[in-house]
C-alpha cells in the first residue's frame, strides 16, 4: 500500500506544477491532505500496549500486571517483579513451546530466546497460538509478531535455526552464553532452558549444551497418540541428565525416534499440549520465583487423569562425558552445601518467631514449606512410578560407552562418592 | 480510512470535470487507479482460512484436521468427525472460558454458545487469549473475532448478557433449548454446558438451569490466590449438583462469594488457568467422543503438583427442587439401566474374540477399558480426598430448606431408594 500512496503523492505534485488556477491548486492541496491522513492511518495499525517502566500493584483495569503483583499481597511470591531479571530460552516453538512462550510473555518475563527452523502450516492449527494468517511465516517470526503485540516489555530474541546442525549448535551455544542482558549474572547468560522439541536428537543436543554449560533445564514432551505427556527438571550433576536414563513417556511404549517417520502423522490435541505447557511454565515460575515445590518429574496421563511424579539420580555410568564432570563437581561441593544448609537452619531456628507469621491473615492462606514432604504422592529415586514405562531400552542394555581416559570416570566417581559418604557418615 | 479515500476520489472527479488538457486527464486517471488499489489492499485484510466441508485424515500441511483425525488411526477415538455434531455452551469468557473456547474451536467443535457481559481490560492480559488491541471490546465480540479467524467451520453464537439477571436468565434458557442446529437431538439443544464463571451466584444460576433442563454440565474454578483450581462433572440426578455439596476449592479456605469484593484484586496466572482449561476441555472431549475415563472431579494444587479426584453422590436433602426431581427420575430409571447394562455385557461376552483385537498394532497402544478401575488414585464417594477442604460450611450447618410439598421430597427419595435397593438386592 505504501508504494501506491507514494505514487499518488508524486502524481499530485506533478499536476500541481502544471496547473495555475487557484481553485485547482486548492483541490490538489485538499487531496494531498487526504492522502497524508491515509498514510497516518495505515501506519498507526491496531492499538498497541505501551511499555511499562515498573510493575505496579495498583488495582486498576489499565494495569496489565495487577493480577500478577497480587501474588505478593496473597503471600504466594515474595518478590514478583524479579521476573523481569530472568532470561528463559525456549527450544522448539511448536504446540508446547509456543504456548509456554505466550504464558511467560504474559507473566512479564525479562527476556525470551526462541529457537525453531520450521514454518507455520495449516496442519498446526489444531494447537493453540498460531493463526491461519501466519501460515508460511517461520515459527520464530510469527511468534515474535504475536508476543511483541501482547507484551512489548519482554525482550525477544529469535533464532531461526536447527540446533542439531553444526552451525546451529554453535549459534545456540553462543546465544546461551551471551550475558549482555544481565552482565552481573553468574554462570551462563540464561536462567533456564526449556526443551519443547518433538524428537530424540534435538533433546540430546539440548542435553549436551546444558551439561557443557552447567545449565539447569526442563524437558517436556507429548506422546505420539496425543493423550499423555511429561515435564522433567534436569540439574547437571545433581539429577539424571537426558542421557543418564532412557527417556520416559507415560503409558506409552513408543520410541520417540519414530516420531517423524516417513508418512506418519502424529496425533495432537490443544488440550494435552496446553496442559503440558501450563505445567512446564508453572514449574518454571516456581523455580525462578522460589515458591511451592518444584517438581523433578511430572507425568500426565489424559485417559485416566493420572499424574505420576518421581526423582531420578544421575547415572554414574552415563555415556555423556560432560555429565560425569558435573557429577564429580556436585559430589566435591557436598561439604560446602551441607555447611550452608546447616548455617541456614541454625539462623532460622534462632530467628523463628513464637507466634504465627500471618496471624492477621485475612485470606486464610498458609504458605507451604518447601521442605514439606508431599504425603499424597510418593517420590522414588530411580524407581519408576506406576504407569510409567521406559521408552528406550534401560541403560544396562546399552553397549558400554568407550572410556577414553586412563582412569575411567565412572570408577573415579564411584570411588569419590564412597569416600564422601564415609566422610559425611557422622 | 474509508472516509478519507472516498473524499479523495470525489476530489479527483471534480478536478477531472474542470480540466481539459489530455496530459492532466491521464494523470488524474493514474491517480484514480492508485486510490482504487489502496481501497482493494485495505479491504483484503489478512489471509483467511477457507471453510472445510468434510474433515479429512489426509496427511498434508494444508489440512487443519490431519492431527486430530490421526486420533482415529491411533485407536484413541472411534469417530473423531462426530465432533462437528456437538454444541457446547461456555458461560464466562474469562481466563478459563476463553481458552476453553479456543481449544474447542481448534478441535473443530460443531457449535459454540458464548455468554459474558464483561469488557476486555489491560488487567486481563496476564491470561491467555485476549490481545491488547481488543481492550474495550466486549469479551463476546472479541472472542467471536478471534475464534472465527482461527476456525471458520465452527458455528459461533454469542450472548452479551448477565445470566444472573431475570432477562439474562430467560435468554440463557431459551438459547440452551433452541434445537435448530441439530433438530433430531434429544433433550436440550446443547450437548454440554461449561461453567467458567468466577463467582458463586453465577454458578448457582448455571446449576438451576441445568437441573431444570436435565442438562449435564461441567464446572470449573480457580482459587483467588491463583495456585489451585478444579473441574467437576455434574449429571443431574446421578451426581451431586452444585447445591447438594458446598463448593470445593483445593487447599484453600476462601469463600468464593468474596471473589469480587470491593477493592480486592484477585491474583491470577496464565499457567493455572491454562491447565484448568486444558483439563476441562480434555474431560469434555472424553465425554463427547467417548474415550478414556471422564473424571467426576479433578483438583489441581499447583504448589505441590497434586491432583486429587473423587466422586460425589447427590444429596437427598438438597435445597434445589429440580435436583430432587432429577434424583427421583434417576432412581426410577435404575431397573431399565441395569437391564441395558446386562444386555450389553451379555452381547460383548458372546462376540468377544479369542485373540487380541490389535494383534498387528504397530503403535503398541492399548485402549483402556472404560470400566477399568484406576488403581493409582482412589476415588471415594462423598469422602473428601486429601488436600481438599470445604469452601463453604457443610450441608448440615445450613438452615434446613423450607419444604413446600405435602410429601417432603427428601423422605420420598430416601424411601424410593430403599425400596429399589431391596428390589435389586438379588
């Protein structure tokens, strides 16, 4: 439309030059004004939300953050506004990733890094987020378009690339380590990586990157038959990495590597993907803003409305070298962790008030203690909860990884663990 | 912009009449063409998805239903296309209702009836669905705008009204009983009512309408502190109605009637609302398309990722007269139900194949039997699952409802139930 308008304005100028009658000139000036108004209207577009400098808790209809800041007043979150400091990377902007991105955007996350190489298709319209008018756009471009309209306060970075290629992996790694958003942050440049990809290879690549960077991440997945899914928290060295334990899918015996088989169209539902995205971002908020219990693993079986949980310890025989390094570091740091935990407990015991903190709590809400053990759902370490099956052969059935170092890292780790356990057995 | 364009075209006409030089006239014709092109571009708008006559299972990127029809090939749903016959009414187009509407629209539901009287505000932007450019529109208008763009195949009816007013209730009732969409349907004009309102009064009105119409419905709710929610299935006469049992909120002691207190801004999160909407629509799909287990009640405690379930029987002392009528009908129909169930079981036993149905099942998926008892989560009748508290005083603490009929319906029902139990105790 811009081209047509420019042509029209040029023609008006030419005509004006060749005419001298004042009434003609007045008419041309009038037309010029109309054309300029059209240009203004064209560029104004739909009403846009302006940026907000500080998150206000003021209860007015025009405040986009009032219902979020209310979490503080209700005693759920101590400092909600901290969310603006955090960077979250989302790998895969499909049925789960796009909804996760929208949720974090509406929550006012500081910065989102989005990775995908795919384009929007009409076949994606059975999930939330993308609109038919975006068909043909890259998923990253379409996501940036929608998300920036929803909340211009969020810093969006999009990467249209495939992380499983050599070049893509390099860009992925450098984007994760870039600290320009918050130079004072320790570790990598992001606070959390969310894996929302649909295949085994891409998950292994995210796992490799996070193990190398010592970056905590969450994995998510939805089964090929659309009626089950899961989320999982992975802390390098502390919990099982994606290579430690074969991937799990609730109530499904499908090898995820078959997900993109030739001619096979996996089923999907906006419900299952919406629930998994909701659970994933809820866990993300709990992790970042430090409230409630962060789930190490949460499954969702839609046919039975069954939600198994469990914890998985790292595998000292893991085939991933970076994982073994992180395990070693985690074990070596145990005495420091124990001392810090003891100091914290001592301090809390000294300063604990004799009366309930919220005696005048008109909401009658009690904040749950993070250490409170969930009595309803048992959490096992390494043992599979009912309804969960291994999707790939268990570790024992894998060929032994080739050990290249002189002192095998596995034996080394086992020995280290034994020594530490002996030291701490007082 | 239309006005400006019209003025411009008029001015061009006037100028043309007063000029005679052929070069001037040619220039004016050229400008006219530009202006017309601007008008065409202005009216074309974004690309729209065209309507689809039949749901195809064809695996092509341009098929918006391929991933849904795949549910049939994977053995999850017997006949997915039946979804086009169903009408679902959604009362309340807020944080849960709007997302539920979008999910059903993307699933290709036949017809949606939407009820709300509120307008979109910036303060709603922390939940999914509405966009800042829709601020000031009624929620019903904004929803119809978005949903019709997403899937033009869905028949949308919107009602901008408050169902708790006398006039609003009348329109609500007549819209539910209108059978023009599927004249052959028995009962009311809709297959399911979803209550996604945020206050007690509106829930009681939906309850009244559904009891009067013998209409199955599902209730949903999110707590004022944003970290818990629930869904509940209500079948008049068969399960507890909303007046039978005081409303339940997981891990919260808040009276829902306080939800819209003056000056109080309830907290809300897109995660909790997205999960509740997802569980609600998943239960809706299971109910309508007959797969998996339809949950009678499902709670969601976000702080602990705890999901209690239970069943609630109707209260023979219920204060709602229409509920008591439905209870009576349900008890009287028991012999017919039992006979039908026995005939079905006999038929199945006769035709049961000796070999597994899906011996060549390459997906390795087994369809769960509807009658299979969930071993993982115990379902109690009337007993509250751990973590669930009554939100309002239990029924015993209520003043006894005034009984207007000569033979008290409560005693009548109890007697009827006793007689039937004696008859069926063989």
